[in-house]
């Protein structure tokens, strides 16, 4: 939603300018009215949850600043919107390419147009992309968004939104079963005799990484309850690409782990490459497990043991939720009310083997 105002500037908490001069945003209206951006969205949408006095103050602030509802909002009312936007963090990551493929096929079948935007794993870039798309598209699918909950709720208040790899109360979402995937991967390594295992995590802003870490903690606790000793070494948070895997491999070697669980296959790819450079044989000296099962996983040397996540199905399921017009859940329904969790499955290949001390001689 945007209008024009000369000299308008919006800065984030660090004082960095994010919106070009001459553009009035929802943040301007919220600041002028002294309310949250979510309240502005609800007030301008005519929501009965906003007190009449507050709604009036918001409307007066919007009028004074020259802020007008965007074309997407009008399309939402009239039903004339013909596009669906997909915002992904990295189009070079084969997982998101598969999500985009599933989404695009379903959108095309519905007679609509798909618009795909890449944020380069950058939170500031994601904010800019969402601001641009929200002026023209009334239906949005956000894959692994890094934005704050409040920003996503504000967006969902004025556009139809479905999340992929993110769960937020009141917003429809599709995810893979992160906890079960990690449980399967850890169980596989424990069965092979690994007791000191490294975890190479994803970005600190990643909801999926937080879910996988929580799942790992629960799986370790369950193993301890069964009398199975295991130590998880947190190798840190990494950019989810091959470059992140290079650093993770060096840390894995220094920490003397016998196996590594990687946040995703892209990280695992970097791990395998760096371990080979360092003369660490996989799986003889160190086992590696990925997550996602991107197409290249089976072509690596050795082929990667990984958790299969149905990326194309996730993209298609997100479109189904979007076009179904699922109403927002009530706050008391909790975050799982509109959440579809798709099953995942461990695919064992040649990058994992028995821990060195457990092999038959």
C-alpha cells in the first residue's frame, strides 16, 4: 500500500533507510497515528476488532499523509487479481527451485500468473521485495521468510498470504516435518555407533533451523532416556550454501566429531568438498547427513544420505491453501490451526557408515 509524499523517509532500528524518498508507507501512518502497523492494516480494512476512535485516528493520519490503499487491496475486494507472488530466499538453492516449480505448475493450472522474487538470503532485501510486490499482487506465498512476526501479520492483514517453512498463528502455512526428519537422521547415526555428532546449523533467523534444533534436542533426550549416550556439538550457524559448509567442515575436524548433521544439502555439499581437501575420508573417517534431498545429492561422491523433503508438493500445497481462501484463524486457535505438515523420509546413501571404532576388523 503506498501513496506519494515529498521527503518521506523510513529507517529501521539501525537508522538505515529502506524506502525511497517520496513514498508513504504503512510505517508512516502507524507512526503518525501512534499505533502498530498491524492496527493500521486492520483499521483500513474495516476490521471490527479496532476501536472506532482508533480507527478514526488511523484514517485521519492516512488522509493527512496522502496514503491510499494499493491496487492489490482493490483487486482483493473485486476479485480481479490475476497474479500470485512467490518470495524465496535463494533461487540458486535447488530446494527453492523445486518449490517454485510446484507452485508455478499449480498457478498455471488455475489460469493465473506466477511472479517469483529472490531475496538473496537478505532480510533488508526481503523487506524491499515485499513492499514492491504488495503494490501489485494480492496473493503471496513466502518461502522461509526471515521477517519478524509483526511484519508478516501486517502483510497478512492486507493481502492473502501463505507461508512455507514458517509457522505463525493465524496465517496458513505448509512445512515439512522438521522434528521427525532430525529424529530419523539422528537415529540412523546412533545405529551406526556415532556418539559425538556435530550439528551445522542454518541462519539464526531461520524458523526451520530453530525447529530442527528443537527436534534434535528432543531426540537426544529420548536417546538418553533409553540409555544411549550421545553428545551433540553445536558447530554454529552458517549461511545455507556450500560456502557455509566449508567453515563447518573445519570446525567439525577440530571438534573431533565422527559425524555431522547439516542444516541442508547445500551446506553438506560444502562440507564434503572441504573434508576431501583436508584428507578426511567420507564416510570412513566422518559421516555426513544433509536435509532436503536436492537433485544433486544423489550425484555427489559419495552420494549424500539426506532427509527427503517434498519441495514440489509444498509449493503446490501452498497454492491450494491460497486459492481456497482459507479464513484467518482466531488467536486462541494457536499456530497449528492452519498448518499443513508434510511427512519427510530419510534416504540412506553412501555418505554415512559405521563409526570407525565400531567397524568389524
